């Protein structure tokens, strides 16, 4: 693998974050197609994801730390959030369940009933300031934000925005005032107010996904993704696909946003580890630690950014990471949901990885 510098990207705060293009060299003798007149061979099954090793990122992770596969074989999972006891939960969409991974790495069913998972599964999850578990609950015709836990508290909080049915959403985070921010696939950010009304607060041309609040909840961070699923990425693709920026917005007292800025730019690889065309380049999930560093799941791995937007390093992952969260009794284990196989096909699989960290996840909110 040859690494070359694509360009240095200047963040809005005046710091420069290096953006790298990691290029893969083709192996000589590789077959380029089936023999004439013969059907093309079926692609080989994807090998299970494997452990990797983290580089040294001062204050974040010690060099040589094992990036360990905790559990794998799940299908269509996402939305990890920690529980107060340090365990991790995430949704398992096909089974309409929420799965729990305890501190010993054992998996069990956390929830199978409720307003959210009783329909068609949760698209994303968060806890609100009252300790209630909220989901972006969806079925084939609608999406809504609902309380699904603890038992007896189930209720729908938001099901319309600006007088229209709530759009299919990607990720959600709750603020301390009782409101919720969420993104959708068309480039919008919405705010569900504490009174149950919902308004659009930002419009972007890029596809949006992960969303997180700063520790003081004065800044909202949003990840962007490429518009087109690809097997490989070129500089020309970036110009049309977008999805190379991590955005930041100032939050106003009424929950609206202003002063949009590019907080950082991601490091890119031109080909994903699994070599499949069904996932987008750019970033998916995002989380924050106690020192305001941001962690984004990308095709290059888990990228870590300073509070000023400087790329501090990338933790490699053997398959494409989707979303992540700090958990463990002291929030010093970084968990990520990692995808491999063909999305929406029988070969689709997810795994959970765990990385012991020097950094501590932010303890002022569950997410």
C-alpha cells in the first residue's frame, strides 16, 4: 500500500488537517474476467472480520492496543449507546430487537417490545435527560421519534416536522433541554422541540448522517457522506459525490443553528477493505470524548480529531465501521459496529469491536 498526500485541508479555526489518499496497488496476475462464453464466477464470500492494532495517538490510545472483535454474525445493526452499568446496546433491525453486550462481551436481548422496536426496528437511538431510551422508529411508510424504555414510559414524541410526515432519519441525539436533533438522507437537520413540535434547522447539499453535541451543547457536529455507493473512489468522484467534511454549527437558544463551518476533512482511502460497492465513502457515526475530541467512523477507519479539527490519527478496522460509542464502567472502551458482506443480502453481517482507550468518553450525557 502506497500512501500519498492529497492536500492539506484548512479547518475553519485556522488549523490545517492533512488529508491523505491511500492507494492500493493491484496484484499482478489477477483475473480480469470470465473466459469468453463462460458465465462470470460468483464473488467469493466475505471473510469474517479480524482483529487489528491501533497506532499510538497521544491521550487517545496506546500504540499496539488490540482492536478486538467482541461479537460478530449480527445482521443490519446500528445505533450503539451505553447503559449506566457500562454495557452497550444497539438495534438489530431484522429481528426487531435491541441487543445488549455486557462488560464481559456476552450478548443478550435487551428489548423486544415497545413503541419503537414493536414496529419495524430502530434506525438510531439515544437517551434523553430523563434517562429514557429514544429511538428513530421506522416502518415502510413512516418514521417517528419514540420513547421505548423503561417499561411504562412508551410514547411517541415526534411524528411530523413542519406539518409534514417525519422524513426517514439517519441519526439522533438528545439535548439537556428535552429536545432532539436528527439528520435525514436528503441533507436536512431537524430539531424536535421539547413541546413536541419539529422544525427543519439546516439544509445541506451533501448527504448527512452522524450527529453529536459538544460537551457544553453550544455546537452541533454533523458528518457528511458521499451521495453514490462506490467500490472505489477517485478525486473526480469527490467533486460530484461530496461527503468529505465534518460540519459544525452554533446552536441558538431556540435550538436553531447558525454560522455553519467546515470543522475538519476526512482522510480517504480509494478502496474499502471489503471491496464492495454498496456503501458510501465519507463518515457515518460520530462520538465525543471528555476532552472534546471527535471520533468518526469512515472507510479509512475510526478517525480522531482534536477540538480544533486537526486529524490526530486513524484507528484501522478490518471492515467498514458504521457507528460507535464509548462504554464500559469508566467509559474508557470505544465500541464500534462494523459492517461486512452485501447490505440487504443474506451475506450481510455486522460485528462489534472494542478498543481500550486512554481517552474517556464524555460522561455528561449517555451519548
